[in-house]
C-alpha cells in the first residue's frame, strides 16, 4: 500500500488523530509510524470495537456451563496402576524423541514490575538462579535422562525478544546446545481507548502490546517452528508459561494420558481451593470444552457441590497444556483466528497535546486485545484434563508481593525440595506449623522430580541451614 492509500485508510477508519503530530515529525519518525500503521488490520480493529467495546457488546445469551471430565488424582490401587501405565507411555514417547517443549514468555509482566524479561528474575531461594535457568536445567536434565533431543521453542514479543536472546547468550544457554533452542516472536496488537481510538505511546509511535498467549498458535506456524519440530520427529509439544516455577516440564504421566487418548490438546488442572478462588475452570461451554473465566462463572454455579460435597466446577486451569503439532498446523490452515478478549489496563500514552498522560494509581485508561491459548481447546478432536496437586505443579510469579509472588514461589520450591529429601529418607527440620525450618535449593540437574536423592552426601540438616544442592 502506498503512503497516500494508507493515509486514506486511516482516515476512513476514523483514526486520523494518530497523525496529529505529523508535521513536527522527522523522516525517521514518520517512517516508523507509517510502518506500524501499515501492519495494522483496520477491519479487525473496527470489528473488535463493535463486538467488544460497544455498550451492548456483552448482551448475548448466557451459555450453558458444565464441568469438564477430569482424570482425578489416583486413590485406588487400580488408579495408581493406570497412572503407572500412562507414565510408561509418556516415557516411551520421550525416549523416541517425539516430544518438544514450548515456553511462552512474551508477556509484559506488569504486575511483577521487574525491569526485564520475567524469566531473568532471580528466584533461587539460596543461589541467584533465575527462572529461565530453572526451566533450562529441567530440560537439560530431561534430555540426559531420556537421551532425547527435546527441542525447546521460546516465544517472546517485540518488547522483550532482544533482551531474552541476549540473556540466554550471556549465560551460554544454561548448558543447552543453542541449536536446540528456537526463539519465535509473537505479534502485537494496538491498544485503544474505550471508544476504540488508537492510543499513541509517543508522538510518533502507537501503543502496541503482545496479542496474548493465544498468539502462540499463529507464531508457532508462521515462524516455521512447527515445521522445525516436525523435521526432528516431534509430534507433541509441552506448553508452559514462564512464571510457573514448579512446572513439571514434559511430565511423562501427562504425556501418557494425552497420547493414549489420541488427544490434540490437553490440560493440567488443580482443584480450586474454594469457590471464591479467582481462577478459570476447565469446563464445557455450550457443550464444547474450554476454560470458563472466573468472572463468567455465576456465583450459584461456582458454589455448586457434588453429592460428596466437593465443588462441581473444581478444575482450576494452570496453563499447562500438551499440543499436537499437527493440530497447531490444522488450526492455522484457512485463516483460523482465536477470539479476542478485551482487557482494561493502564496504557502509557501521550494526550492531544503530545505530552505523556499522567495516570492516577490504578487508573485504567486503555483497552488491550488479547487471545488466550485455551480458546483452542474446543477445536481439539479429543482432549484430556488431568488433575495434579498444586504443590507439585503450580507456583506462579505474578505479583511483586503477597499472593503468587516471588516469596510464595520460593516457599513452594523449598517445600518441594524438603518433601523430596524426606521421601528419600532424610530428616528435614520443620517449624511448628509444618513449614521446613531451613532454606533449600535443589538444582534440577541434581533432581527434577525427586529421583536420585537417596545417595547424596549431605551435611546435617540443621534448623536455619541454607543449602544449595
Ligand atoms: P499473564 O497473563 O500472567 O501476563 O501471562 P504477564 O504479561 O506475564 O503479566 P501481567 O499480566 O502483565 O502482570 C501468563 C503467561 O503468558 C505469557 C506470559 O509471558 C506468561 O508466561 N504471555 C502473556 C505471552 O507469552 N504473551 C502475551 O501476550 C501474554
């Protein structure tokens, strides 16, 4: 599109205000702004404004909600045997080189407020181990145990791509072969005000932000990552998010259930703590599997109980999935797009006078459009939802303090290391409340699932000890 046509399009879609400072811009600034505008899908923006921002946008028929079928934690001997069979099937797939890892790390991490990619955050309770290092060492340990390639795709966004790659390079890819790690970049979406008008971050640039973790489905295809995985014989991808420090990467039990069911996309779930917990639940929406956001689950359903008193809608989504590579490719055929959701957020921007708008604390001046990976679930021909214990699989770093913060994540890491040492026959001092009375950090290279700890030579585990293993 030439510049004249582009300017015409911008005006025709009611977005001419983005050119308000045009006359004062130099050539480079004009080029940058035009480049950003040329990449926009104005038709899509119009549709989203109409569908998601118009006053009557929310007024559709309430969907019929039902719980998702769940493979619960094993209680009987027979169920434990089923889990052991699933583990064996998953381990066979790992050994056969059929599995790859997929980390989504394109988010902005605004709640944590850390200056850099979230994966560069130091999370080790004893050493300066970062979140990226923790994930990388789990993958390295898995590769060693199963003699598998286990290629790793890392999704970034334009805002953190260069910093993420530089971080991996500066740390020698944490011991992984750089050729076995592939970075892909997700797309951006423009932020708008509540009327759908584009926001300017500066006089010469749009306010853009990554298009949500659902952007991963398209990025996997467009970047050539799916083809790269398929060439290496990988047909199953373990999807995880950067902020979950407890994630059991490529968990063989999960892999086994997924593969035995011939599933195309599967999910792990933790039992909701209580009906109030603000977590999306895996369920059926008008008969189709998906995630029901907590804000969409009416209070009476959120409180509904089974005859044994347990919650009916209990399967809390923890954003751990398995994806069949062919399924991802099929989704991308024919221009499929995941639905967009709107999120009201504080968006740094300039006002009509070209000066930065001063936002009050907590003020949300803009709307971002995001897609969610779990919206691909209804498209899967078969799917498995597997219950896992929270303390085994889920400790996200979302907030700077309080719930889901570095402090809670570190406590979970210490608790896991302590439990594994006890299971291996060691005595771990505990506080009266049951918390470990020492600070432990276990390298995934020493053990990533509790195995291999029995033979370790350890100092006496005294109260207050700080120990990195
Ligand atoms: P969150 O929804 O928690 O967002 O992402 P965030 O960006 O990390 O944090 P806030 O909301 O700004 O505080 C969950 C996971 O999805 C990834 C994140 O990197 C994280 O691993 N994600 C999120 C993406 O990869 N891309 C996105 O556009 C959004």
